[in-house]
């Protein structure tokens, strides 16, 4: 067991110290440069913008969710999902999104 530990430690040391000892100069630093990926802005569905703005500051997120869900037309899944998304945001941030 002792020999296995010595072998694993030696291999780890070689793996970590190889770039320091043998370098690579500008070629290795150029390959390790960071890449910037543009992230497009998030687009919310129109049903989220159409949510009723019925959240007084003193009302809890759960009560607001129930009131907004009742305001949705029956069978309108987009409105129901938008209310659920807004409820998640309210739970995370503490206020109903406008």
C-alpha cells in the first residue's frame, strides 16, 4: 500500500509540475487564452408581460400567485406557466415581477 501511495504521489507531482519545469513559452499561453461567448438577451414570452399587475407590497408571493392564477382564462396554459414563472421569481427576489 505504501508503494502505491508513493507511486500515485509521484505521478501527481509530475502532472502538476511538468508545465512549470518544461514550460512551453508563448505557445502554451496562447493556447490557454480565454474565449468570450456572447450571450443573447433573455426574451420573455408575451404572456408574462400580460400578467395582471396585482401585487401589493404587503401581499405574499403565494397569495399573489393564487390571485394571478384566478385571473387567467381557463385552459390558457401560457398564462398558467407565466404565473408559475413569476411566482418562482417572486420567491427568489421577494417581489412580484412587473
